[in-house]
């Protein structure tokens, strides 16, 4: 938004929104970050209630920015998606997460790893071959990998996304539907997706503790776990911050619990130590 201000000096109108600022300031940095390997992967435990043990970990990316410090994904994932850098970012996170999974395997920790995909990844026909290559390179069996997708990323272009998802399923990779209940939430659509897990969106779990939302949140979660039971899906609740909510979710029929109450996302060494305590190994 360049303007002339009458003095011949170029001034800039202050109408850049936050997104544009991020774009201008962070884009060159993000490109460099991928080259210089400034991305770190943190791991958050997923607690299986039936087994009473952590059986999986979600990989969550962090950016160690040289001057801004550690940046959360909300700050740069959108930028990576809109510029196409998400392809490299996802591949980087996937490779690191699978390497980590292999280390757990070698150390006798039976853990699977879950990696988030964005819309562009899900619409890329080259994804299944890349995933297969990454699994082979790390020496991790496909069933140890879960890919978390969202309804909105599938709905952006279902004709492209569905064949990609079916190929991933055929590889033996598990698919999880993240942020469930926030998007189109077409329950019939769920049947068409080759997912084996559904993650109830954090907002409904948090709603359990809000006085005038508690009943509708509970009813909604119960309808999702009921559907899950009849379709043979594993139901994960995320954003669980207290023992009370964990117990309520157990009663509502959730299978897996994720949230600060079980464990925050941690760098791998700290995560390993925390899981050994939680699992008593
Ligand atoms: P998400 O996939 O829904 O991940 C869960 C987010 O909730 C994480 O935020 C996690 O730190 C946070 N969380 C977990 N437990 C709790 C809790 O008990 N309370 C609260 N308040 N929050 C909790 P994070 O790590 O900041 O990630 C935000 C989003 O960024 C993720 O949401 C995901 O959509 C995206 N993301 C993260 N890593 C990646 C990645 O490697 N690739 C892609 N494409 N997206 C990623
Ligand atoms: Ca996720
Ligand atoms: Ca989520
Ligand atoms: Ca989310």
C-alpha cells in the first residue's frame, strides 16, 4: 500500500493486517529455517484408557527462530500452506518423527507417532509414495504411523483428497480425523473417509467445564462416541486439562486422552522420561 504524501516521500498506509506482516517479515525467514533446520518437533502423549498406558505421541512442530525465539505453529503453518513451503515442512516433520519412532522402537518403547497434515499435503497425489519412502528410510512399520487430517482439508477438494487417503490406508498407515465437530461435520461423510480414529475438538472438551455449555458438550461428545462405537472408530479427546474432565470423558465413552493433564508437548528426551514414568517402564 504505497502512497505519495505530497512531499514526494513515499509513505505507507497502516492497512497491513497481521497476516500480511507475517508474510513480509517471516516468509524469507521460513525459507531459511527449512534450509538451516531450525524446526524442532515436540511430542505430546496420547493415553489409551483401556490399556492405562501411553501408546502414541503427536508430533507438534516448533520453530526456533534466531531472533524471535521459539514460535508456535499457529504463527507460521498458515504461511507455509499459502506459499507451498508446507510440502517441505511436512516432509521435515515426518522424517524427524519417524526417526524418533525408530529410536523408541530400539529403546523398547512401544509407541506410534502421529503427524499432522495440511490441506495441500492431502491434495497431493505424490504424498503416499513420499510417506512410504520415509517409512522405509526410518525402518518403521506403517502401522506405527498415524496421519492426522482435518475435515476442512479434505473438503477443500474431496475428489483429489479421497484417492490419496485410500492409498495411505492401503500402505497400512492409520488416519485420524482431527478437530472433529468444527467443520462440515457431515456424519455420513465420516463413513466415506478411511479413518480409524476421530479426535473430538478441544472446544467441546473445554466446554465440559463451562457452566452453560457443559450439557450440550457432553451430549455432543456422547453422540460422537456412540457413532465411533458403531463404526469401529477410536475416539480421542484432546485438550484434557484436569482429572475430573478425564473421568467424565471416560464415562462418555472416549478411548484415548490427550492434554496437559496427561502431558504437555515436550522435546523428545523429556518426553521419553515422562512416558517411562507414566507407563511404569
Ligand atoms: P492440533 O493438531 O489440534 O494440535 C493440538 C494443539 O493443542 C497443540 O497446539 C497442542 O499443544 C495443544 N494442546 C494440547 N493439549 C492441550 C491442552 O490440554 N490445553 C490446551 N489449551 N491446548 C492443548 P500447537 O502445538 O500450538 O499446535 C497448533 C496447531 O498447529 C495444531 O493443532 C495443528 O493444527 C498445527 N500443527 C502443529 N504441528 C504441525 C505440523 O507439523 N504440520 C501441520 N500441518 N500442522 C501442525
Ligand atoms: Ca493434530
Ligand atoms: Ca486438534
Ligand atoms: Ca486445531
